C-alpha cells in the first residue's frame, strides 16, 4: 500500500496533462517571425511546451534556429537549444534531453550567465532523477546551489531558482529515506519561500516536512506541518493540493488508531481526486480506506473497497498497486476462512510478482545501459572539450611564438643601436662625470656650511619665538592688571567729583575737604602710574636713549634723598648715605637716578614710623654694588621672585596704606639690563629688606 505521495505532486500532475495533450495546434505557427523580436520566439515556445503543444513548440524552435543561425545570434541559438532540451524532456526522451542540456551548458558557462547555468543544471538533475540515478541528480543539484550561492547580490529570479532546486533536493532526500536531512534543511527552505512570498511552494515544503516527521515517527510535528500546509492551500482555494495533505493526514490518524478521523480524511481526499479524475489519487485514497477497515477488523468492508479498484488497476497498468491489493485480499480471505479464495489471490499475487520482477530486471538492465551511454556521452563531451582546448592552446602558442620572435628581433635591433650610442657617448660622459664630480664635491661643502648656518638661524629663531611668545603673554597679563589699577582710582575720581558737583551746597566744609583730598590722592596715584607707564613704554619701544657717562654716585644719591625727604619726614624715617664721595661709575645718569629713587621709595613705603634707611656701596670683581637697606616689614621668600615680573600682579599696601603702581621695580630691572648689570633682593618677614644694584665697570 502507498503510505505517502510524491513531494512535487502538483508538478507531476501538470506533466501528466502535458503528455496527454495532442499536437493539433501546429497550425498556430506564425507565418513570419522577426529575428529582432527574439523574446517573442522564446515566450511562444515556453508557453506551448507548458501547455503540451510539443510539436508546435518544436516547429518554432527549428524555424527560429534557422533565423538565428543566419543572423549569427549565438545567444539566441543557445536559448533555442535549451528549449529543445526541454522539448525532449516533456516528450520523455530523456537521453536526448540530457545530451542537449549538457551541450548547451558550456555556452552559458562561457557567457557567465548564472541563471541559465543554474536552470540547465536543474534540468540535468531532474533527468537523472527520472532515470533513477539519484547520485548524479544530487551532484548536479548541489552544483547548481554552489553556483547560485556565489551571486553577490541575487535578484528575484536567482532567489526563485534557489527555492526550486532546494525543493528538488528535499524530494531526493525523501526518496532516499533521508528524513533527518529534510527536517534539518526544511526550515531554511521555508524561510526562503516566505521571503519570496511563494505560497504554493511554501505549502509544498510544509507537506514535505510533514511526511518527513511522519516517517521519523514524530507524529505531533507531522500534524503541525500538515496543518500549516492546509492553511496555505485553503487561502489559495486550491482544493486539489489540499487533497494530498488531507490524504497524508489520514495516514497519520490511521497509525495513531484514530480510525474515524482517518476515514474522514481519506474520503475527503477521494472526493476531490474523483472530481479531478486523478487516477493515482483515487487508488491511493481507496487503499487508505481499505487499510483502515482492515485495521478495524472490518474485513468485508475492506475487501469490498479493494475489489472495486482491481479492474482500474489492471486498466491503467498500476501493477505495484495490484500486487498490494492481491496480497491484502489473500490475507482477508484467509482471516475470513475462505481458504480457496485466499489460495487463488496468493497465486495471482505470485504470478504478477514474477512478471513485475522480470519487468523490473529488464528495466534495471535498461537503466544501467542508459547510465553507461550517458557516462560515455559525458566522457565524449569532456574529450571534445579537451581537444578543443588543446587546439586553442596550440593556436595561441603559435601566435605567441610568432609575436615573441618579431618582438625579439625589434628589441635586438634597438638594443644594438642603443649599445652603439652608449659606447659613443661613454667617453664624453666619463670626462663630464669627472668634472661634475669635482663640482658636486665643492657644492656639497658649500651645502654643509649653509646647512650649519641654517641650523644656527633656526635655533635662534626658535629661541626668539619662545622669548617673543613669553613677552607677549607677559604684556597681555600686564595690560589686564594695568586696566584694573587704572579703573579703581578713576572710580574714586569720578565718584568724588560727582558728589562735589551735584551736592556741593549740601556738603559740610569737612566733607568737601575730605572729598577734595581723596580726589587729589587718586589723581596723584593715576599720575604716578601714568608716568611709570610712560617711562616703561619708552624702554619697550626704544623711545629712550641710553647715554652712559661718568657719574658721581654720592651726588646722585643726595639729589634722590632731597626729592623723597617729604615722604620720609611724613613717616619720621631717617635716610643715611654712606656712599664714598669720590665713587663714580659710567652710567646713564637719568636711568641710575630712577633706579635708586624707585628702590628707596619702595623702602619708605614699607618702613614703619621712626624707621631707618641706609644707602651704601662697595666694589667687587664685577664692578660697583649699591645697596638700599631698610628695617621695614620685609618680604616673604615666595614673593621675592615676583618683584621684577611684569605680569605677577604682586602689590601690597605700605605701612600707612600707601598704594603702589607695580611698575617701579619692573622699570628698575629694565634700566639695570640696559647697563648689563644685575638687581636682586634679600629679605625676610620682620627683618627688613636690602636692594642690591650691581653695575659693571665701563670704560
């Protein structure tokens, strides 16, 4: 009895109809076929092949081949040969079909036409399957898969071809009983069919998965897969395809002893097959019903069903089904104790079995002969290809040798000419090289000197750039400090002047004096700041001239003391000079006076009431050193380095709240640098301060 149906049931049903069709449509062949409209040829041929109008399709193929040959259109000729292979396939002349497919494949391969290569390999795989050569069928199917997988960006046609060959591979797995392979690969095929939204093939794959699960005795999964297939075919209103799934479900229920459901499904499938007059389906459904009755021990009912299809089996030559029927009838008659009938059916079974076995033997011999001839044909084709390749290689080799000989002659002539020219020029070149060598050596020496000079200049430039960057940064910070120092006294001046101008009558005499005094103090502070700023600016812009001459230091110190006497007297500070009356130095008088005045003024500011300031001098190995010493508040060690820095913003109020400009000591440093001297401070908090000015002995 049949326990499953062929996987591609819809395909085989279509083939049966094709084969049954006649060739009465030959009169539909068009009178003219323009070679420019080659697609018309191919579409017309494909349509008639699928409709079973085989002779009409073949006539168009032959006529189109004549036109394509005259037009020297190799691509169209190849496509027509492909359809000729299809024609032999539909006509069930599998040997010619196989030979035609193999011949045309080489053309598509040379043109790198992946889709047609794949279709041709698929055709070869189907032919081998129909010839029961599953090994070769697998070989060509997997070769097709390999080619399709190499396409980097597959279009829909490539993906559809992938789906078709994967379904064919599932079919081969089923015939070989490789149910686990179907289960393992089926989900990938389902996913591809879903992506392409190909519901027909998706239903086929679900049905195949159900059959694989059924044969693997995974009945629950089988029922689920059949259910998915039914859902798809119901949505397509495809009762014929649905009948196959229903029939397969009947087998599941029969195995599970759910006989009512089994009978219901078998009868439902039978109804559709009878409507479509599909004989194979009718026999299978009836056998399923008879098997179910047999399992239910209703032997008479089973016998009745089997007897009803015996004549049809004989009529259509279904010997395999007839063998099963005789076997079941013999078993049923034996169980019913009709031993004579049982003997007769067993005898008929054995006789038919001997006949079938003989036919099978002849068939096997025929298949072996076909396989041998096919292999021989493939070998001949491979040999012809090899001969052609050898001839092509020999032709290319001869052409290459001729080209190489001609090229070698030209190269040899050119080489001899160049050798002659080189020998002729060599003597001149040698003399010139010696002369150039001497020149190059001299130039190299000059370049070394120049490189050293450039290196020195670059070092100086880097140093200058670094100093300029530091100076610019310092000035930027200084201008920020200066703006702040100018803003505060101007605020006092503006505020006081506003009060005096707007509220003069309302202010008392004391308030007027106080505001006027504040205005004077703020104005004096701004004036000092601007004077110091002007003097510092002149040092920065070369606006001040350095004019060194012989200066009596003691006289210069006396002048400074007289200028600062009032400031010292206001704080009751005593200033004493211990400068040698004869001590002289070569210096710019105005600069030196400014240096001593600013350092002495700084001492007055930070010396308390009743303090002492002394000015002294001595000589050392570098020149003359002048010292301004006080017993004031002193300076913290961490602030000593900030005194002469333009951007330090280090300013403190004097002992009586005096404000400084922050530029006095900076100007001292600038002026000392003009003399190539040095200025430094020694001090500690609460111990007073000593300013040292060192000037070199200038001649």
